[in-house]
């Protein structure tokens, strides 16, 4: 994980629905997931799924000023160089690899003496559980940060209110004093005027 400023993640990469990974990308990602390119040719479909997988909400893909791709969680503020589903597909590969190894040792499904390939698992529950736990952890951190920011802003608002209130009260007192002074001056003039009339 790494931290970036809000300005840096504004260069969002829009999803490409027509994206098709080339062979080099496929093999590189397969190795990244831990595959043996000599033994796991039949499992390359998992790497293909991973490369074409849509980002889960609320993740978005972005580019740095150096054109390096990273992923930003709009909800939690988390940033990471790894695709949020990498662990999911790595776990999916490991499970499929385990199934294949059992079949090769003769422990596969009944129904023939040869190796039978199971359908790839639709979901990887351990990986999904890890992702969910990580999301919840990040959400809790985000909520705590929001609460801290809210309390800090509330204190700042209260300080500003008290300061403005004090200033306003001082201005009111000054105005009252001025009005009383003007009133006294006016009464004085009226008395003088009245005395002159009596004379």
C-alpha cells in the first residue's frame, strides 16, 4: 500500500470492455499468480479471467504522472499497486492446482481410469473472505478518520462561533454606549433650548 494525494488519483483509467490480453501479458500474469508455465498450461484460463476481471466497487484504476498503474478505493481512501482481485485469482489457481494434483494421483472423480478435469471453481471463498475482511478493516479506519475530522471541524466551528459571538457582543456594547452618549447629548441640547425659551 502507499499514500497519494487526492490530486494524483484524478487521472482515472476508464474500463476497456474490449480488452484482450496478448500472450506476453497472459504468461507474465500467470507467473505472477505462481503458475508453472510448463505444468499449468491448462490453468491459464484463470490468469485470463484475472486480466479481464472488472474492478469491484468502489475501486478505480488510475495512473501516476509517470504512467504507472495503481488502484484507488474511493470509499476507504486506500491505494495499492496490486489489483484488488489478485489474491482472489491466486487463491483460485491454488485450489484448481490442488484439484489437478489429486486427480493426477488417482484421487479424482469416479467415472473412468483417466484424468478427469473438474470445472474450475466459480468462487474462491477464502480469498473472498480475506477481501471482505480487508474491506471492512479499511471501512472502519475510514469511519474513524471521518469521525476524527468531524470532531476537529466541530471544535473549530465552536471556536469560531464563540469568537464571533464575543466580537458581536462587544460591537453591541459599543453601539449602546454610543447611543446613550448621543441620547445624553440630545437631552442636553433640548434642555438648553428650553431654558432659552423661558428667558
